[in-house]
C-alpha cells in the first residue's frame, strides 16, 4: 500500500539543533533582532589545503531552517516582512546576518555588535547567501551558507 505523508517530501529529522539568528539594522540608529530557532540543521567545516605557497584554511557552513512545518516559525523576507498574525511566529534571514550555534547572547549596542565576530566568538558564522526552497508554491525550508 502506498502512503502519502503530509508536508514536503523532505525528511527534517536531522533538524534538531538550536541556533540564534541575529539581524542588525544600522541605518536608523542601532537595532538588533535576536531570534532563537529550535529545529535547525547546522553543519560547519574547516578545509585545509597545502600548496607550494603554504597552508591555507577556509571555513564554510550549511544551515537548513524548515519553515512552518511541525510548529516551526515561518520564514518572511526581511525586506518585505509583514506580520502574519499574533499566533504565527516568524523569522527572517538575509546575507550579512549572523548565526550562533546554540542560545546566543543578547546584543545591545554597536560596540557589542562590532565585537561579535567569528574570529573571537566560537560557533558564530556570517551568512553570505540565502536560498529559499519551495514545495507546492509555499516555502518549505531555507538554506544558508557562507
């Protein structure tokens, strides 16, 4: 017998980590939005290469954030964020945002934001690209990398 399960044809069982998303608005004074996201997949790796010039290191990461499935928040575009209602939690993610693995600290001012960099904070990455994935004309998850 063929069973059809509701939701997208992707298994989100590996999305079991907690990350903290940070988005700073530096245009109108300083405002930092901090979003705790439970049910993410975060994988960071360091690649080392050795050539005749010497050793080089490169860090990269993959972040998968399911959107709206199994009680998770719904993704909204940061540039056109519209409230979805008091009962619906939302999140946004864009290039330049920061992601911390786990429950990250509060960022209260520009000085804290300036010191909050991957070189000095283990587990912190900066998003370079965001790819929105759709299923049945609805956002099913967000992939981010850097």
